[in-house]
């Protein structure tokens, strides 16, 4: 999810992956893997990317968090039940 959004934002800015990589001080392969959802995006990189792409970090944080949750539960037998329980708990706060 987040990778696709980051690629969309990068392309909308007219940037190539090597420009983003230079800004984050990583290699181009890492940017490619982030955009293909093969590497997780750190919160620190998310902050830098939001500035680079001129979007509010709060617009990207829900997608970032959803990716983290999905990574944790996607292959679990009781993932739907666990997510429903967590959602109910969050709603109570």
C-alpha cells in the first residue's frame, strides 16, 4: 500500500529513484524495494519523504501503520478476529 503511494508521489514530483535515494542517503535499490513493498519504510524515512514530496506526514502515517499491521497478521489464521478485537479496543479509547 505505502510503496505504491510513495511511487505515485515521486512520479508526481517528477523525481527519479536515485534523487530520492540521495536525499535519504540510501541506495537506489532500497528505494525500489520500498516502492515494491519489499522493504519496510522506517518512520524516520517517512518523515523525510513527506517533506520531499510536500505532503503532510499525517497523510502517510495511516498507510504506514496499516502496512505494519498487515505484515504482522497477513498469514495468521485468526487475523480477522484479532484485528476486530484490536479495533474494538482502539474505539474504546
